[in-house]
C-alpha cells in the first residue's frame, strides 16, 4: 500500500537534505553524472558545476535529496566506472533503490570491462555481466541491504566494435563465444533494471540481450556462415594462395590419415 501511495503522489515532500541545499523540486527523472551532456527531460546531478547541471552533488558522499519512492527513471552514463571511495558503489546503489518508485527503471551505462575503453586513465572499475549478477541476485543483500527493494535485471544493450558481427559470422564464431572469451568485441554496455520495492531477494534472471553499433540502433543476428567461410576453409584458402607447396603437402597428409 505504501508503494501504491508513492506512485499516486504527484509531488514528493522535500527531504531534510533537500531543504538544506535549497531544493524545491521533486523530479521524476534524474541523471547521475550528467556532465555537460544531460539527457533531455532529466534532472542533472554531477560532482562539478556545469551548464547542464541542475544540482552539484557528490553521490558517493551525500544522499540524493529526494523523498523515498519518488523517482520513476534513474539514468547514468559513464559515471559508475569513476566511483572510487571505499565501499562504492554500495551507497549510491542503495540511494537509487530508496528514491525509486516501485517499478522504476534504472539504466546504467559503463565501458565494457573487456575493452580498451574500460582501461582508460581515471577509470576505477571495469564492469562486466558478473558485476551486475552480484549486485542483482548473487550477493544482493551485501550491495542493497536487508530491507525490501531489489533490482530485476531485464535487459542489457551492447555497443559493439563496428563490423565485428560480420567478421565473427565470416569465421564461424558466435557472439556468445566472442563476448565471453574475446576482447574489444563490445565497447560499452548498458544494463536496464526494474526496481521492485517488495522483494528482499533479487530474482536470478537471464536478461534479454540487444546488440548494435550505436545505442538504440539494434542489429539483426547475421546469417549463419557459409561452409566455405568457416575458419578452417579460410585458413586452407590462404595457405593455398600464399604457400601452395605446403598446402599440397598438408592435403596429402590429411588424405593419408583420413
């Protein structure tokens, strides 16, 4: 019933911290770490002042100045990899859960941990799927506390290195294998979480996966590779082209053992 009341409230009361910083707004959509490129329609929060920043706030040290159950969409892009205080991102995650309405969407983008972009100077954390498994359901009590309020991981969106899907298909490597074992396949990824304020244990989910070369521009899965384009055929073709005598010896040896 408390959840329903929060959803029905048109305007949440100000918190003590909001009064302290002189805030008199209760936005329903907020962006953490907005910088100078705030998402349209969102209330921007950043550690440093800027033209697009609505509130200067250190989310690692200070609580969000919004009432419980008052925010319907929390967005963050390339901020979480910079959080570095001991215990981070636990305080920030718990604040997100506190201010979120039941059913709110949380969208968080970071560089993909297995990419060169993740290893740039200034990045402190290298997020992959494993981090979000720990946060959402494997060790959710550690990250989010004992009280009700959990993340339901609904989908992930991957921005891939341009052309890699076609190259992988050409040599017969699946995107599942590539994301799991290879490097620089994905450059960044976003997780889309739903906040459930009734749960004390996060559900173990397999999130939907979306792939693209830019955010929101999704790709269709490429056609299965032709037999002549599998890795063995490509290597054989290149060997025949550049080293014909070695290719002939290899074929003779193959026929002998076959």
